[in-house]
């Protein structure tokens, strides 16, 4: 049993990591399956913008079009359930006899017949639920809720709709009818600015990487097991065993261990994940069997390479060729070394970022303790997708919010940035490279007490339509000229994208320079506590604000550009107002900037924790691989090491070839790290980590070789 312990452990670990990877992948596929519901060749997707009609009027019209043409018309949006989970909802008018019900994967053929009946991907405990949607239990919940009385359960009539039917219908007739309902042309409805924004997720990446490394360690385990069986293999060959029989004798223990561990893991997974249907368990078992067969094949290849180097004559005394095993071993070691480099670079970069943010926590706590921000917002899926594709159909929604926050809540607008990218592209002069531009409103000027040259407060009317740029008194004439050129290019680009008119004039005013201003941007001057010395202010007013300025309302948390100097009571009032005025599905939460910054640090810490877990897993597997390679060397060359030890050979003389090989792996790893442009501190830390890894390897080699030599001497 002790001889096969390594094979048992590596086989069980490989199956466990692979099962976790499958769960992560299945959750990702859940999201893709949700996105596909109601899609197909007969599906038409439309996007409603700025609809002037109310929910009741829209419902009556949509219901009439749905029934007259025997098509289902529904909206897709994201919301939160009672447990705070993001829930994908399909809400609208369904004609179940022509709806592609098979896409819902119902437990039975039941569909809602009553006005308040609904479907869900989990057991809600609500008596109105008439069916369970299978295979969506691992990801975000899905709810299908017909609307039959009023669209009050649909927060907004604007958004993305799908028109679907399993039978042929006249698309133009349906579009013309809906155009009348929404008050928009058919072409405007068909102008859908969306694209997929689904990501595979960090858990899936980590589990997948570890699974691959576990497979590499498993192959190395098989090679080590074959070398340890060299005398037995030699006897089997003398007895006339076929290659297949010899190989099966090597891999059968690991193969059986995989099947046993898979059975145990399946029981645990079913109890924890609780899949609603039989599809996921069937796929899980199928993948595990496939993996077991794959590893059986790969392990058999490794065992074959080793067994071919076993001579029936010399193997009885422990002699075996190490060309095959060491080729496998050093290949696996190199793969682990590269993965250590990648993981270490990712972790060190994340630690550097979070350390930088931790250093500034006191500054942000002081600056943001009395400022409230839209700390969290769950944009609807159509808003996220539209913004990702450059579609600004939701601009009016945020324009109105921007003006309201600015006028009624005294919101401070500040968006600091350095025009380095424009300089590199040749758009702006290199003399502007060191200049930080801050887009601010009058409330920021008041809060920071920005003064004119004569000592009075610098003010700009909210009704100012022209562009106003404030430069410090310390700036020379040439620099001012470069600033004007830059802003002319910038404003030309912004106004052209909005198809608005701009007369091309810029009013340049001067403020008292020689001061530092807080940027409220954690990426600006982090070494200077996010303070900016003598910035250039682009002053934004209600009248001259562009869609780029107003869309800043959609940026939440510590990166928010809209800051409100209000009390907690007023923040609660604003939160309630947002929920009642078109933002209920966004679930906007209002909190202090200081607290939002603290939440950012917590999120960054969680991400670093995941990366550290990945690095730890890689290091553990790498240490396991190091011990196996050392065992290979001792099993294959133990007698030579024993003789050399008796002859008084030193450590370097005995392991010289191995030292050169390991040094080559370390050197290659460090060269790979340079490709990632790591800093000197990270490079030194990585070198230390690789040195420790080498120490573990040679410690294992020395220990195993000494034990082996003592055993051989006793035999003599």
C-alpha cells in the first residue's frame, strides 16, 4: 500500500480538481443557456428607447400584438432576489403553444396558466410557481414571469425585447404594430446595440490550470511507480509478459483510485450543488469516466517509455535507463516552473496594487468621510451590453440624474486624468505630458476654494454654454497654447460624436497656482497621495456638459466622479427617490466615499486571496513533483550514488549533472519572468522562491539517496 501511496494521492487529486473545473464551467454555461432562451432563427430582437407611453398602455398594446400574431414578446432584465443574488428575468406576454418550451428545460410540460403563475430555476417555495427550470441551479437564478394585468413588475418599458415563435409569422407586421405601441419606427426598434459580455470567471481559470498541473504530476507519479517496479518488470519480461500486461500492472492501482475517488466526489457534489435535473450528474460522470480513460492512456504511454528501458538481466539488481523518466520529469518540472512564474507575477502585481491602496486609506478616509457616492449599482444587462458596444441609448436616463444631483444635492463632479495617451499618439504636444487635466464643476471649485488671480473665488455660471478652461498662474504662455490646442482637439472629438454644434472658442481663465488638489482618482499620482500640483481645470456646467460628462453618473464606488456633500438622511431620501423614478432595477446603494474605498480594499483582498490559493496549490504540486523526480533519480542511480559516496565523492561531484539541469530550469524561469516586465523587488522574491524550490528538491534527493545507500550497504 505504501508503495502505491503516491499514485493513489495524485489520482484522487487530479479527479477532484477536474470535478471542480467542471462545476465552474457548468456555471458559466448556465449563463450562456439563459442568454439563449427565446433565441433562434425565428427570433427578432428589438430595443426600445425613450418610450413616452406608460406601462399600462404599453402592456395593452404588446398583449394585443402578441395574441393577434401568436408570438411571445418579453423583456430581459437583471434584478435581485430576496437573497441578494442577481436574477435573470424574462417578463412579458407569452403564447406558450408557440414558445420554444424545450429551451426552458422544464421538469414537466407545465407552463403558467393563471395570471400570477411563474417558472423559476430553483424551488422558491411560492405556491404560484408552476414549474422548475432544470440545469440552471448552478448559476444565477432564472425567473420566467408572464405579465397579464399590468407591467408593474417590469421596472421600465425601455429596454431589450425578444419576439419569438416556433411557427412562421410576418415579421414586418409585428414590427409595424410594435412601432405604434412604442412610438418608434421599425428601423429604430431593430437598432440594437448589444454584444456578449460574458466572461469565463476566475474560479474556472484557476481550477483548469491546477487540473492541468495535476495531470502533469499524475504522469510523473506513473513514471516514478514504473521505475520503482524495475526488478518486478524485469521478472515479468523474463516470464514472457506482454508490454500491455506489464503496463496494466503499473497503472491499474491509479486507475482504480480515480474511479473510487470519482464515486466519492459525486456523492459530495450532488449533496452540495443539489442539481435539479439529471443532466449535470450525467455529464459529471461522463467527464470523469472520460478523464479516467484519458489518464489511463497518458499514464500507459509514460509507463511504456519507462518499461522499455528495463533490461530483464540488469533490472533484477535495480538497473534501469532513466532517459525516458527524466525526460518526463524535467518536462513536468519546467511546466511547473513557468506556472510558478506566472502565478507569482500575478500575485506580486496584485499585492503591489493593494498595498498602494492601503497606504492611501487614511487619506481617502479623511477626504471621503463626508462625501456620499453611488456606491453600488447593478446595471441591467441591456445597459451593460449597450455601454460595452458604444450605444448611448440610455444617455437621457443618466443626463437627467446628473443635472438633478448637481442642482439639488450640490454634487461635486471631478474626473482627473493625464493626457499621456494623446501625447503618445501625437495628438497633443509633449510639453503637455506632465500636465494633469481635471474635469470639474463649480461645486468642486467651491469645495477646494479655488481662487482667481485677484483672490476672489473662481466661479462659472451653470448656464455657461461655452467651454471654460482654468490654468494655474504658474503656467507659461507656451504651455497655455499647448493646453488650448489639446482642448480644441478634445472638444472637437466629443461634439462630433454627439452631433452637436460648437463654435470652437475656449475661454481661458487663470487661478492662483502653487497648490495641490485632491484628484479623487486612485490612479492619478498614487505616489503623491493622489494629490495633483497645479492641474488644468476643464470647468463643466449644466449647459456645456457633454454625454461623456453626464455618463460619469454610471460610474460607481470609489471610482465615482459624482460626489455629494450631504447627510445620511438625505442619502436615504435620494436612495428612495431613485428606486421610485426609473432606477429600481439598478438597485443603487448610496454610501460614503470612505466606506466605498474600504469595500474596494476588501474586494481586492479577496482577489489576492484567490491568487494566493492558486500559487499555494501550484507550489504544493511542484513540491510533490520535486520529490517524485528525486525519487526517480535515486531509484535509477541509487547504486552509482552509493559507490560514489563510499569513494568519498562530494555532493557536487555526485549531483553535478542534476545541478546543471536544475540551474537551466531556474534560469529559463527567470528569463520568462523578464518577459512580464516585473520590478526588481518582485524579481528578487521570485528568485528566492525558486531557490527555496531547488533547496526542497536537493534536500529530498539527498535524503532519499542517503536512505537508499544505507539500505544497499546493509544488503552487502
